[in-house]
């Protein structure tokens, strides 16, 4: 299939932008099936807003940890979520041990 540049309209700003052949090839290589809905500027702004709201893949501050008691060995541990008490919580060692023993 021969790819051609496409002119699309940005969902956020309403401006037209070109979805280049190179971008289409990149999208295809990543397995993306949808065309972009936002122009490059609005995509950058959206990524920056996600980072500013704490959704960064590489946060500058350490993640908040919460104290817990391991349901398997009874050891005190910390976990990156607030335990609610309705599900067991495991220390890293027990979690890894249980994960390796479960069938795939």
C-alpha cells in the first residue's frame, strides 16, 4: 500500500495539520491503527500537561509509600499504594516469590 500525506483537523485547536508519510510509517511500526487527533503542538501541550499533573513516567519526587504488614510472612513493609484492608498486601520478596510460582 502506497502512503500519501494526509491533511487532518486538530481536535483541540481546529487547525489543519499534515500527517506525513514518515509519521504514518512510524504509527504503523508501533501498531497504531488510528490517525492522530491532535496537531503536533497540541500533542506536545497535552504531554506537558500530563507531566505537570503528576503523570510523568520519570517523576522528580519519590513516590509516596505507605506502611503495611505482609499477609504472607508478617514482615513490616512499604507499598506504593494505600492499602484498603480488603485485599492481601505482600512485601517485595513474597510478592516476587508468589509471582514466579504462578503458572503463566
